[in-house]
């Protein structure tokens, strides 16, 4: 089996494995939650204004945070007006007899146990000792599976979608946090996609033009590709709220795939600098898997207006287009170089024969 055939076999097997372990699509709308979205949720007012209480929207409305900075007792009311959460200077607690305790466990409406009585007395379970609580609330983000009629009729224009309100009780007095949900159309992906394809073609042509220094060309392009991927990963992790484990949820496999590809990148660079032929095949492998597992799944940022990153949306779109161009160039360029550098089959030795006299 030739080196090219072996490398392509590895690539195909890895593609199958990546497809097999890819997470199933969520039942929740792709336009909501932590995914790139065109729905923007904004906290507009808190009435009456209460000193010592800070209410914040996190992750574009996926989570709400209440922090107590003074001697207050705050109770967050659930969807039906029942006590749901409580926070004061000594910590936070959740009412496990509230339907919201079960409904808010994921982005979809969870199921409430049939054994839970509608008039059950609150049962408070301590969440922590910090004067702060963070929870997922279905009122502050888009819950639909299809766009509202006004959005469907004119998706290229901004539309107010809904007004939402969170009801709290602070020291026995009602407080309302008001907000809006708005459809913000995303940009056209034509320019970044065209730039990525043209850039990939130019870089691939440059790799194909190199013969003696193929290893240097692949090293430079693979290094650029991986540097961009690490920058994108850092922006995604930095854009999420919560502890490190929650932030890593923004990455495929909670960062495990990124770590595996980092090891592959290290082996690739080591082989390329030693001018090993198999490094070209590994470059094709690296590029294809990076493309399938990191770049293509994240392309929706090119046409979405809202995204959870620590950099501006235009900057992240530029990073995404650059990552796409680099991974395409590495995969195609590595395969081309491997085909060109494959040694010719050796000739079978022949035995010299002296012509015999007739």
C-alpha cells in the first residue's frame, strides 16, 4: 500500500469516527441559547431601583444573575408566582418544590414530576454561601422553533419580538426586572466565504509550487492554522460565563478534541522539520479533521448577528474565515505534496544472459 493510500485511509477512518461521535442536534431552536443567534435579549430596567441589588443577563439571556451587595433578602418568583430562588448575604438557596426547579434544568422545558403538589410548601436547598445566584430562565431568551410571522415576512429587518419580565421580592417589596427580545438580522456570508475560498486556493497553489521546501511551506501554513484555531477557542471560552468547566462547554468535546489535535499538530511539525514524507499525509489528516470538527460546525457565525465571544463579532468572523482557509489549504496542500513526493515503484532486477552460440 502506497504512502498516499495509507494516509487517505487514515483520513477516511477519522472522518467516520468524528461523524460517529458528533453530538446529536439539540431539540431546542438553533437560534437560541449559547449557539450563534439573531435574537438579542437586553435588560432594560429594574423598577423600583433598589440599592444593593444587581441583576444581570448572561450569555445573551440564557442565564440570569442576581447579586446582593447589601443586607437584603431577595426571592425570585417562578413562572406561576411561587418562590423559586432566595439569596441574601449568607448565600443562595433553591426551592426544590417549585416547578421551575425542574423546568429550568435545560434549554427546553423540563418535565415536572407528577407527584409534585401544586401547593407544596417551599423546601429550600442551599446552593452556596456566596451572596449570588445564577439560573437558566426561559423568559429571557427565544423559545420558538420557527421565527415569528414578522421575522419570517422580512428577515432582513430588525423586529421587536417580545417583552419579558422577571418578578422578585426584595425585603417583602415587589421588584420587576424588564427586558426586550429583538430580532437582529445577521450579515451576508458571501464576502468572508469568498475570501476564505480564494485564500485557500492561493495558499494551496503556493504549497503546490514548492518542491524542495515543501516541508517549510506545510509547517508555516499548519502553524498559522493552529494559531487561529487556538485564538478562536480562547474567544469562545472567554465569551461564556461561569466556572472553567462550564466555559469549556463552548468547545467540541469540552476541549478534548482540541487537545487531541494539538498532539497531532506537534507530531506533524516534528515530522515536517525532519522532512519526513509521512508529514505530508499527516498534514492532510490534520487539515481535514480540523475542517470537519472545528471549522464547518462554526460557520454559522458568518451569518448570525449574536454570538458569545470575548472579541467583537466582526473580529470573530474574520478569525473563522481565516481558519477555514487555513484548514482547507493544509488538507489539500498536504495531499498534493504527498502525491508528488511519493517515490516511483522500483524496477524488478533482471539477470544478464549471454547469448549462446547456435
